[in-house]
């Protein structure tokens, strides 16, 4: 995900909520199981389980910790199929 001048990366969610989700998921990628505790901040992302363009929300229940590689690879495929 590249940074946009209209919405810089990470502005769609409060820092505290992002950290709470990372802690809930124990800094582990939902998809590959990679431990992200020592990863560069740019390699740790939040992924929408149900993409926003399919009606997903920014609620914590629809967000999961993901490494950048998995998040970019998944695109808009259903998370259970990925």
C-alpha cells in the first residue's frame, strides 16, 4: 500500500486501536503465522477480513494483523481461501 497525499498510510485508524489489534493478535500474521514483533513497522499491517468495497468496516472484529507480503498477496480474495 503506498502512501497517498489525500490519506497518508495509517490515518484511517487511531494509533491506540491499531496497537490494541496488534496486541490481540500477538504481533502474528494471521495468514502465514510470521512473528512480527521484531519486524520493521512498514512490514506490519492491518487487513480487512471483509474488504471495505464488499461492505466490510473498520471495526476491530473485521481487522487482523498481517505482514505486508500476505496483505498485498491476498488482495480481495476471501481470507478463508487465502
